């Protein structure tokens, strides 16, 4: 994993992006050289390279929005092919149209077809790379230091979340008396931790001790391992790095206080507000016809207001009225008791089921963004009734109110719709990651991944 602008990215993802960018630039430049090696047109080769770079950047955005750079864990080949087909429908016309910006390059029709073939190859290769089981890919060899419940959870999480992670075993801590991992996976503790890691050719050690007091943490041995080139992570840092979340059940207040992150400087505030205003205005202009059509459909289907206003909790605990297209019946909460939307909720109207699936009901919240109640990206705002319960039952829940709530967020692109207190806890762990590491770069990542979530209708209720 590589940390870029406070956000962890897989090294493999960055290599894939760089490979795609280089392929298109080199292909366009090379085709120009081969087709007209003695061209008299000044700057033709430079224009070809510029065209290739422009096309590569557009394709980067399209592939990111289509989810083609994400892990294919839990995604079928059919779904990946559908995402690739959608990316092709967008990318091929763009690759053809960009020639208008570089007429000297575009005069040769062969270059157009070469560019479109390259684009198709890159997108097809993304599907292959996502589902390839190439045994030559290096796997990270991980030793988990601990044998209790925490160590068992880390092992299970790694196996389900990262197919390239290979847990070589569990090294029992000196003060651990209860073992929760399979005995067959325990390594011999007769040798030192450093020697054991060396014998097993370990790349990373994850410290997952259930007991850290009374000399149970061999700091000198862990330091020797780190000096020898083995990466050493504590539990909180490893979950943050691998899953993009801060685990409530393992995080310590000291780790949050003395660690990095939580940058809320004036420049970040100004940049985020300008980003919000620019994107909100642009999205309002682009989606205005769709919003008018939605409003007409709601008015035709049932009587009542088109827009739905609801009190939500925003930054610093202040409440505001969020705007949404009405997707439920007028008497959805006739008993006065707030309820989360459930799967196949009979309160949802026919039009509502469609606009909720593709998140169209959220579009009026762009006005909340313009008013400054919300940001484009941030934790989703909750109702005061649920917030009061969560504040009492969930540690660190108030931390998410240190930033403005968002139209979309890290939890929305990483976790499906939550309709229980347990789901809210899971989403909080992603929200804490965002609050700790938010930056303009992470906001852009979330915006593009949100496009893929919207197009797929993932997690809608």
C-alpha cells in the first residue's frame, strides 16, 4: 500500500494507472512516427503525444468511475464485463471527438482507429487483470503476532479482503493464555520473533495482541524486525491501511490523538468550499432536465409535495432541513416513530423505487450544498432521533460531526445502505477514516466511485 495525500492506495492500482497512461501516450506517439516518419508538419509528434495524454486522462476518469480499478473481490466476471461495456460506450466517442482538438493528428483516419483500438485494449485488459489468477503475482507473507480474538479477526479479514495476502501463521504472545486461532496455524515460539519471521520469509507483522500490559509487548524484538526490513503494524493502522476504516473495537484514544490526520486548516476549508460550489452548480445544470422529469413523475403518481424536507444533524451538532425528492407515501411514519428504510419497504412508491435505486432522490441536496449546510463529500447526515441513540451507544460517533455532512461519502462507496444500529457502527468506521484523512484527492476518488455506485444501483433501498 502507498499513502498518497493521506489516502492509502494499492501499489498495484497505481501501477495499473501508470501502465494505462504510458500505453496510450506511447502508442499515439509511435503511430505518428511510423505513419509519417519524415512529416513536415511542425510539432506533429508533440501533438500526438499530447493527444495520447489527453485521451489517457479521460480514460483514467472513465475507468475509475466504472470501478475497473477496484478489486474484483465479490464481483462476477459478467458484472465486470458490463462495467467495461459501459466504459467503452463512453470512451470510444470521446477518443474520436478529441481529434477535433488536434486537427493535424486527426487528418489521418488511421490514427483515429489506432486510438480507439488502444482504448478498447486497455479497458479489456482491466477486466482481465481484475479476474486473473496469475500465480506469478507476488503475495504478501504476513505473520500475525497474537493468538486471541483480535488475531483471529485480523486473519479472517485479510483472507476475505485481500486475495494476495498470505497469512503464514500466528505467533502467540507471552502473556496470552487463551487461543482463538486454529492450533495448526500457530508457529513455534521457541525461537525469537525475529528469527521466526526470517525463517518464514515474512514481509509484514501485524501486532494483534489481546493483552499488552506486563511486558507482553516485546518492543526490542519488534524493533529488530523493523530494522531488518520487515514492516510492523499495529492493529488500528493495519485496518486503516487495508480496509480504509478505523475499527471502533480496536482503536485507542491515544492513537487518534497522537497520530497524524484530522487536518482542518483554513486552506483545506477554502479549497473544499470552492470544490463544493463548482461541482454543485455544474451538477445542477447537467441534471436539471432529469430533476424536472422526476418532479413531474412524482406529481402524476400521487398527491402531495414533490420535495420532502427532513431534519438532519450537521456539523458541530447543528440541525438543518435536508431536501429530497419524495419517494415514500405521505403517511410513511403515521405513528410518529422514525424508521430506517428496509429492503422492499412497502412505504416506497413506484417512482420512489426507481429514483432511490439510482440516487436521483438525493439531487435536491445540491441546494443544501450551495447553502453551506452540506458538502459534496462527507459523512451522510442522520436524523436527530438516531443520532441521540448512536451518541449514547457508540464511541467516537461525535467525531463525524466535526466536518460537514455530504451528499456522498466514503461509507457510501464502501458499504451498502445501513438500516440497523450495527450497520451504523460499520458505516461509522468508514466515516472516521474519512474525517481523519480527508483531502481534495480523497474527495475526487469518492466522487468518481460514486458514479459507479449510482450506475450500478448498488445498495439502494
